[in-house]
């Protein structure tokens, strides 16, 4: 950690109302709890530890972003949370119950587009509902509400190949939310989108999150995205993947684009960037901001 | 990608006009070659068609004689002071001119068979089609589910595929004698040959197609709460159905290639019988006509299936297409198989 980062004033001192906000969050019940999570991949060259002793918790209606350099185990973590991979040791508790295997209580949105190409937008969103035993009529009316919520009402009968990347991800969000998951886990969902669309999607996601009672764990490698979206930022380091720091994001909500230039925002960004190791080595006097900005600004 | 005017653009589409020219040429060039060989007397024409036998004892009008023999006989006549034979260059009987074959394409259907119990051309064709149909249908009834099973469950794949991999190298016609011994000489052994020729490939091809299905979709469905059964029927099958459909079209083409061998087994039948008989009568126009009919039927079937597929799978479609547009797409190889 560079000297310049350490010199930053603590936001807690800056804003007592921020501390109050986080105290309130910490009174909410824990939705997701991860305890001493380890993941070792057995490869031809021998075992390789991808995640080491990871512990954290996410509270109800919290928006947590996970940030870290490529290869630090972000995807590995969420695949285990989703139940698609098994941890080597440790526990994952959802509402206090240990998760085993994938289930509709954890809604997933992946970076790659995973809509079913043979189903229309409406049928895609209905998929989880029908699987969950809802009648077709109920599933349809609920699906239409979710499609309306993500702003794609006029595309309900379109097939995924007729949608842009941003629209596909909105459908994926609607599909995940339609199941009323306890937590929505997103793995770099906007990574493949252009900068402009990504900005729109971010504010759209915030809007949805404000309207719906859902907890979000959002993975990204874009600092700005992490700062803009989150209540807390979980910074992972690599080799092996481990928790470096949990940053409380003091930027007040609702957040606007201009706020991305505010001193508080920049200080958070600097903090998150500063604990992100694989940048160029910081020269004395240079700020973390100048020399290391994995988000690309 | 925008079409390019460059004839040699790497993997680039050509403008509409150039594309159409090439489509026409793809059929016109072979036809032109055939016309050249048939109608230009100094190209090839290794025979002489006798117009006037002269005083050569065994020459007859309309007889086809090799050029060398014709010249030798005429030399003999000239030296003996006898009247020489007259004739014009001609191609061998096994290469009829295009117009002859075109005529035969019509007359072959109108000409009654020579022997009373022989089938008409259309009867022969129908018989062949029914053999293909039953062979392919039986193969698909077992092969399709088995292929999907193998593509879905490693256990099924490990249990069946090694043996099928071995069996598919055995040439189907090699089983002809066995099939006749077991099933008699009529249609059953022929259907069995088509079955053997198709089935083993079918299982492997379909299993592979199912395996190529995007695993991310399966995972997405799992996170939505799908059970194993729902994964199979709601993700694996619909996810590979279009590719399976195209596999089936290609496999149907392979089934046709086994037809002639199959029909030779036991009592020769169908289009093969027609071709053999016409060959025996030296009606080579009819032989060509019959062979072409196989090509036309094969192409027409595949075209109809392509059109049907476009209507069955709306998510693959770029827009509503008429049969004619499908045909154009089909001939221009820019459609994705
Ligand atoms: N199936 C696997 N077998 C072996 N090693 C793996 C496997 N999956 C991931 N890894 C290793 O685990 C580490 C973490 O990978 P992971 O995909 O979780 O990184 P990430 O943080 O998501 O990176 P990115 O930002 O590029 O998506 C990497 O070093 C990778 O090589
Ligand atoms: Mg990743």
C-alpha cells in the first residue's frame, strides 16, 4: 500500500452521517455469509490455490461490489456461491443455511450472454417461474411485469438474437429477479458493453435495486463501476485470491454522474485502486490515481 | 459485412449480381462442357456413325464404328477399288447428347416397360424412396434418442460409443449376404443396409452435436432451479435441436448413397433395377435420366427440409422466407448449415 493512499483522510472522520448509515446497514440481518472459504484447483502442474481463507458477510438490501485484478478468483468465488463449483473447504451460508448445488434462491447474471436463444424474451423470463411450478398464466403476467421493469416491454416477443448486448443483460436481470432470489449475484455483467451503454445499465441497475427488495453482489474489475454502484467494496488480491480490504463507500445516494468527480468519490476510488496490487510500482510522490487505474477511468 | 467487388475477397460476400452470375455458372459450366463435347465434331468424337455403309460387308446404317477401324476398312476398300463407306464423327453410345437426355427425362416416364411385369420409371423411383424412407426412419427412431442420450450422459456415451465407433468402420454392403440370409430377398434386407449405413454415424454425429451445446446455458438453467429432467427437456434438447435437424439433413444425404448397393442385394429393385435394365437395352439416355432424377429428388428433399427448418425454428430465422428465397439461399452457399 503506497504512502499516498495512507495519507488520505478517513471518510469516517469526514462524514458522521456516513457512519450512521453503515451502522444502520449493519443492524440488518445477514443474507450471505462466507466463512474461511478455500478453493484449490487440481491441475497437471499440481494443486493451485485460487482462493484462500475468504470470509465476509453481506446484509439485506446491501449492494456489495467485488473488485480485483484478473485471475484473482472473482469468478471462482461466484461459481461456488452459485453452487456450480464446490469449495475445497469453508462454508457458504444463505440465510444461515449452508448452500449445496445451484438453486433459484441465488439469481445469477453472467458476463457472457446466457439467454436461451430458442425462447422469446417473455419465455426466457418465464423459464424460472414455470420451473418453480407457477402456472403459465401466472408466470406470464409476472414475467411481463419484470420485462416492463427493465424497460423492454415492447420486446417481449423478440428473440435474443434480435437484441443488443445491453438489452440481453437487462433480460438476464429480469429473468434472475423473476425468481425472487434472496441475492442477485452478477459476474461482470456489463463487461462486454461499450462505455456509454454500461453507464446506462449501471444507473438502470440502481433504479431496479431501489424498487426491488434484493441484495446484490456485483463483480467487476472497473473501479469506477464499483464506486458508483456499491455500499461496500470488497477488494481481492491475487496469488492466491484473498480478501485485501472491505471499503465502506461513503458517497451519498442517489449518486449522479457528476459525483464521479467529487473528492469523496475519488478518495474511495484511490483507496480501492491503491490496495489493488498488480499495477506499476508507485513512485514516491505519485498518487495511486495517476499510476494505477485498472478501470480505465 | 459489406459485400466486396473484389472477386478474391477473403471470406467476403460478393455483390448480389456477381453472386447470381456464379450460381448460374456453377450449373452452366458443366453443362457447357457437356454440350461442347457433344456438339462440336472435332472435340473428342472417337467414333464414326455410318451414314452409308458403302461396300464394307458388316457395316450398317447408323452403326457406330471406331475411327481407326473405319479408316482401315475404307483403306481396304480404296485399294480394292470398291465403294467406300460414308459417316460422321460421333461420340460413344454411353455419352448421349444433352438434348437426348432431356428428351429421355420426359419420355422415360411415358414409356411403358418392355416386359409386362417390369415397373415404370415412376414406380421404380417410388420404390426406392420407400426403401430410403423406412431405412432412415427406423435408424432415426433408435439413433436420435440414443444420440441425445450419449450426448447427455457420459455413462451412456462410454457404454455405447466405443463399440459404435468400431462398427461404423464396417462397410454396410458387407452385411448384404447376412441380411439376405436373415430377411429374405425382398425389401427387408435393403432397408437393413440403409439402416446399417446410417445408424452408427447418426448416433455419433448427434451425440457430438448435443455435446457441443453451450454449457453456460445449462448452468444458467440450473441457477434458475431446473431439475435434471427439466435440463434435458427444456435446455439440452431445444438447445441442440436446430443442429440436430441439420445433421439429419446431411445424414439423409448419406442414406441415399447406400441406395444403389442396397437395391442390388437380393432381388434387384427400384431405380437400380431400372438403370440396369436400361443399360442392358443400351438406352443410355434413360440411364442418365434416372441418375439425374436421384439428384433432383435428393436436392428437392433437402431444399424442402431447409425451408421447413426455417419455419420450425423461428429464432434461427433472419425473417420470413418463401420457398423461392430459401432455394436462392440454398444455392448460394452463404446460408449457414
Ligand atoms: N477449472 C479450473 N482449473 C484450474 N484452474 C482454474 C480453473 N478455473 C479457474 N482457475 C484459476 O483460478 C484463478 C482464478 O480464476 P477466475 O476465473 O476466478 O479469475 P477472475 O478473477 O474471475 O478473473 P477475470 O477478471 O479475468 O474474470 C486463475 O488463476 C485461474 O487460472
Ligand atoms: Mg471472471
